[in-house]
C-alpha cells in the first residue's frame, strides 16, 4: 500500500488522514501508521511502506489493547491516572500507540529502531495527535 487507505468517510476520514499525513511528514522512514476508532477497532486511515505489514490486522488488536489498559486504569489504587501512550520495543522495531485527547481514537506508528529513537517517536506522536 503506497497510499492512505481507510474505512472512514467524510470529515472523520479527513481528520484521520490529516493525522496520518502529519506522522508521515515527521517520520518519513516509518514502516506503518494508522488511526483507529478505539470502540469499534475500525481503521479510519492507514499507510504502510511494506506490503508484508498489514495495519488493518494489527489495528483491531491495538484498539483492544487500549480498551484493556483503560479498564486496568480504573482500578482504585491507580487513582486518576490517564493513559498517554503505549510503547512496544521489539528487537528491531519501535511501536507507539497514542490516544487522541478524548480517547476515542488511537494513532499507531511502527518504525525501525535503527532509523529513529523512542524519544523522537513519542514526541512526534504527541505533536501529531494532540
């Protein structure tokens, strides 16, 4: 896939594509990025540079991970902690998930760890999603 695709239409699609374009502009070496509806797991907009990497398959799993993390954060001993982002470090990849301010959408990016660093990825996601 060398173009932005997605399941959303109208203004929702435009907003999701704007986030994807922003991430692509900041991290041109990315493997994939997607904007996902947390409630439904629907991929609103996605882009990948590798045909073997399917952001649609991982999007629903990422949405489920965010939902489960939100449930965990409702535990009384965690007080009023809010999820900002989740980072997954693999052998040669960094994956970062960040929710939008209302926690309705999540933005996901995967990059090669040789191409960038975690601090830069998190900062890019913070700027692009908020």
